[in-house]
C-alpha cells in the first residue's frame, strides 16, 4: 500500500511540474514574440545578419505556442518572414547565378558604387548591364562633378532635398558670375521649374544664395575637391570656410578670389573660434585675380594664414598674388610674407609655389631661410619673393637645406643661393626655370655653382639672354642638358598661348650653322626652344608625299621646303640626339620634330601638336 501510494503521489506531482515549465516557457516565448518588431521598414536591407537572427527567433518560437497556434504565423509575422527572406536570400543562395552582384538589393549596389571614384570606372560599370546602368548613371555618374555658379539656387535646393544624392558629389566647382565656362549639373534639374531664384531684393538674393549653398555643402559628406572662383559676388569665402571644415574627407581646395589677400575684419572673432582641422587636406591653392573688384590697396596674407592653420598635413601649397589692373602710374605693393614664413610649418610639404610676395626690411631673408630649412621634404619650389633694398644681405640658406629638391623656378639670385648651399649629399636637382642671363657679375656666380653642384640638372629654361657669349658659358658649365629653352633675347615676354600671330621671315635666324655648332657641345640635347630655324610653309606642303620637287605647290613653297630640309640635315648632323625644336608659328601648340630614317640615312622634319 505504501508503494502504491508512493507511485500515485509521484504520478500526481509530475503533471504539476510539467505544466509549470510549459507556462513559464510560454510566457517567455510570448514576451519574445512581443519584443519582435513586425514593421518591415525597421529592418535595413543592407544588414543580412540582423535579418537572419530575427528570422531564427521568429521560427524558433513556433513550437512553444499552445493549441492551434502552434507552427502558425500571424499575417503580420508572415509578411515579416517574407521580407526577412528577401534580405537574406542574396547572401546565402546556392546557385551561381543567384550569387552575382546584380542580385544584390539596390541599396547594397548603391553603397558599393559609392566607393568608385574614377569616372572611367563608373562608365565601364554602367555599360556592364542594365541593372548597373540604372544605378550608376542617375545617382553617381552625374553627381561626381558639379560645376555651376553660386546663383544656381535650383542646384543647391536639389542637393538639400536629396541627401543621398548630395553625398555622391566628389568635386564641386563654383564659377564666377561672369564666367562663360560650361556648367555641369545633373540633367534632372536643368529644365526644372522653380521660383527660388526670384526675389525683389537684390541683397536678399545674395543672402539666399549663400544660405542655400552652405546648406547644400553640409549634405556633401564625401566631398574631396572644392574650387571657388566667385570673385564678382558679395558672398564671402569666410562664410563658406567654416562649413568646409566639416567635410573631413576634403583633400583639395582651390580659391581664386581677391578677398583672401585682404585683412581680416575682426581678429577677436577668429581667436574665439574653436579650431577644426582637415586631416586629409593635402593640396591648397590660393590665387588672386587681376580684377579690381574685391582688391585692396594693402594686400597681406593674414587671412590665408588662418586658412592654412586648419590644414596641418599639406603636401602642396600654391599662393600666387596677381596685382589688379589699375590706372597708369599706379602700383600695388606685394603682400608681406614674413608671418607666413615665420610660423607656417608643414612636415609633409613637397611642392611650394610662392609668387609675387615680399620680405620686410627688418627681417630680410632670414624668415625665408628658416622656412626653407624647416621643410626638408620639398621637391618642387617656385619662389618669387622680393627682398629688402639691394644694400641688404642676399638670401643665405642654412647648411643642409632642401636636400630633396628636384625642380626649382626662381630668379638667378635665389637659384645661386640654393646651388651654393652645402648639403651632405648632392641634391637631385633636375630642372631649373626662370633664370635670366644678362652679362653681369651675378651670371658668373650662378654658372660657377651650376658647374660645381648642378651635375644632375637635365632641363634648363631661361627667362631671357643678351649675348651669344652668355649661352656659350652656359653650355660649357652644363654639358649634360637634355632640354634647353633660352627664352627671348633681351628677356622680352613671349606671345600668349594660342596666339594667331605668325613668325615672320625676319624672325628666322640666319646663322643656323653657328647655333648648330653651339648646340653640338650638348651631346645629350633632345629638345631646344627659343630660336626659329624653320621657314613657314602652308598646310598643303605638309601633306604626306610632298617634297621640294613636287609640282603641286608654288615655287616659293618649294624653296622654303628645300631650305627646311637643309636646316634639318644640318641640325641632325651637329646634334645627334636633337629631336624637337620651335615651330615657325609662335604659341600655336605645335613643334617641329626631326625624324631619322635609318634605312635611307636621311632626316625628315614633321609638324606635330603638343599639349600646352
């Protein structure tokens, strides 16, 4: 009886324990189901892991449901499960065709294409299939570069509204209001109708343009390059610069505005502003224009120094001041660069252009010398700095300055100072530009240092010369030149590019033999500019097959072709490696190339185009 009662008690207690466990499990699972959000918009289509975990929780709760609800989904749960399957399916498909990139959701493709920078790569990707074309062209290809004027409020409003499209902008170029350059904006907003640009108050219009521009810049979170050429507008770059500081991806900034060379209105406000740096900024270009609008009578670099303080990792810096076009007998002093040279330090700087600035009489070239010695990584230097009166000491560099310099563009005095500066190892200086030979004592110092320490110089471009003896001394001191441009005799400026003025017969040298003998002292010379050897011939005479004996051209053309053939043969005989000389038309973007035919042992000349 005791044993039977024991079994009864055991049998009686077991269901009580099981029901308790079931109740607890049911309560636990019911809480889990209630915790799941059945709103399909709450699940990101680019996150398959979260979708997969949610689907496991949902399916794992089905066996624990009581009664007829077991293994059954409610309508909202069924809709959620299908949505989760659509998110997970592209990542776990077994068939090869289901694992291709085109099977990915549009959001995933958009995120992938977001990292493609090159326009060429975008076009190739768009041509791969219709699916890629539908994503690349309307969302990325037309937004990588945006070029328009600041008054194009329709563009800024479009980018403000469409934030996902604004983040695809990589390069933003703001043109001057008087510019005739072609604008590049997304095609969807070219013909859009908007009344945002209409206003009765002109000053209010400029405020509206600035407000919309700044708001659009805040949406361009992946902006890499920014160009500002808005010189004829009351909108200040100072109001745009704080917004640019938020674009931490910014790498290149170019500002062409007279305002950057003017004084700051309030120094106290600048000190109170919290400094924000641009860690990826590597290139900074600051130019003034020749327009009178926005120019100042006392230009300085105070505002520029404030901009540069926010860019500690610069690799390329270009500061060029161009004086405005004023009335006759009116001059504008150069901006003083002492503060910039004294406090500006960028350890990664490799390229520096500092044009049309001056030093103060008190410090002289001391700040310039200290600045150059503090930047040992400089490889390219373009320096046009005016020192104090001639009675003051010339530029003297500290020993070991500029050990990696490869390219130098400066006047003769600066070039002499750099060449004479001692260095532990020879500088890899290959190119020198801007030196003028004028038969003075300074020529002897420059040529002596060039002969002693310019053994690596292969390219020399003079700004001018006076006598043939100057060039003979130059050739004697630099026999290893491969490129020589002697400029104009007397230092006269050359014609502008794309000039329509042809070189007349009087400008053709008559002492070709003397020039060829001089150039023969340069055995490695391949390019020579500054002297016109060839006579002008018409386009018909340049056709293939035309020669001095052809009857299809005039006697004058045949005579000029015969003379050009003799000049080509003479130059090839004296200068074995010479290949490129000046075209008879100045600034036409063409050169005369000497081509040697080894089989016939003859030299022919051809006219070819070159890049400006």
